[in-house]
C-alpha cells in the first residue's frame, strides 16, 4: 500500500491513486454481482403431470431426473417421466436415446414434446439435457462411500472407502474415481487394496466415444506392490435410456508392475475388452445398480490373461444418503511374482452420500 505523510503532523492518508483503484475495483465487483444476479433470474418453466407449473432454472436432466433450481424450494429433483412440458430461454445440448444431439433453446410445444429450433422432440426420447453455459460446481456429480466393521474375537478391523466425481460438458466428461479396502487382524497379516483412475472421455455426435485412462492399482493379496497403467480406448453406447445404460469398449493398456516379494519390475502391453451395465430407479426409495467387467489379454507374456469385475448396488435410506454394497473380483492366471495368488474376491458394505 502506498501512503504519503500529511502536511499537518504524523497522520497518514491513503494515496489518491490507490483510493481510485479500490473504488474502481468495488464498482467492478458490484457490477459483477448485479450481472450475476440478473443472469441467475429463474425464468424457466416446467409443467408437471398433476397440472402444477414450477418457475425456476433447469440445471440438467440425467438418469431420469430433472434437477431444477427454484427460489422457494432450492434445488429439487423431478422424475423426468412426470414432466409434460418444459421451456427455457437458455441454450442447451439435448441428447435422445438414439444417440443424436440437438442444440438450442427449449421452446413450448404440445404436452409430451419440446421444441428446439425447427425440431420437435418427444420428452420420453430425451435422456440428457445439459446447459451450454453452466457453473463448474453444477457440472459435478458423484458419490462418497465410507464403511467400517469390527470383530472383538480376532481384533479384526475393516475399513472401506470409495469415491467418484464426474465433470460433464457437451463434448467430453472427466471422471475421477477410487476405492480402498484394509483389514487388520491379530491372527493374520494385514490385507489392503487400492485402485484409483482418471478417465478422460470424448463424446461424438452419435453413440461412439474415445479417450484415455491413467490408473494405479495395489493389492498385497495378489503380491502387487504397484501397477501404474495407461489406457487408450474406444467405446460405444448400446443402450441409453432414463432407466438403463449399457456400453462396450476396447483398447490397449501399458503397464509397469512391481511386486512385494521381489525387487524386479516388469513392463507389459495388454489388450482391453470390457463392458458396463447400470440400471436405476428414482421412485422413492431410489435404487442404483451397476456392473463393470474388463478382460486384459497380454501381448507381452504368452497366455497371460487378467480380469477385473466390480458390482455396486445402492439403496436409498434418506435423501442423498444410500446404503451401498459392492463386490470386487480380481483374477490373473499368470502372476509375475512366484507364489502370488491368482484370485482375490471381496465384498464391502458402506454408507454413501450422493451429489
């Protein structure tokens, strides 16, 4: 801060130039918040099957739920099949179950339809609506899991955790996810497992997508001290509706494996074949179930095949709080460390918060 001495004693006054800058900054902030307030005016309208009309702001439509912000009720979730009409002056990307995407404002149309420019779409065919201009935090969704159990007889303590955060834009989505499992017992060695991966997926105008994954695995049950991996993949959506998602994918995987029982490391190149299936019900209580399976045939070690399967089922307890059960299965028919186990299977039970 620049200051100058007053000609009448020791009192100091703020430099005029700095004062002018502070005033300009304050005016800019005021203009910014006034602009933000104007932009945040809720001018969208939704008509519900029971005849009610709600004025607010369309946040998104995904997995059969319309997220809608209102002044009186804050952000609410409306089952998409309960919506009969919708309108908004904002610009959106709208994807239908056939995979095609449309862009434009949500115009009024007869019940069961919405107008986008010269096109009129059936509401029941719409699976995703994404605002083109949207704040960062509003583009995020995901979950956090936390579970624990204790048995006094063997002083057995199990801790599990998991998280997934997805950031979506019309042309791509970024997914960060991970899970941990740890068991300490007085009568056995410690068991732990860690998986984390970052997925960057680019979306085409149709059902195809492509991208890359950076991941890391650790599992002392399989003698795996660490496996960094880099994946390039191409995928295709087979089914996408407001109740079911199903996709398949394939690609190449580069790995660098290190084991607990030996100081050696090994690099490998593998293929990737896999699929994901998920189903969801958003009538109360909500139910979300999914399975993901991948097979990794090795191009480096003849005859080696790895496989990974994960099952996740979540049941709503109260709003946004779920009871979640998971099952994981890891298999390697030719582990590269002598004496390492070929198979690891486990289940977890946790409380989940979804957002």
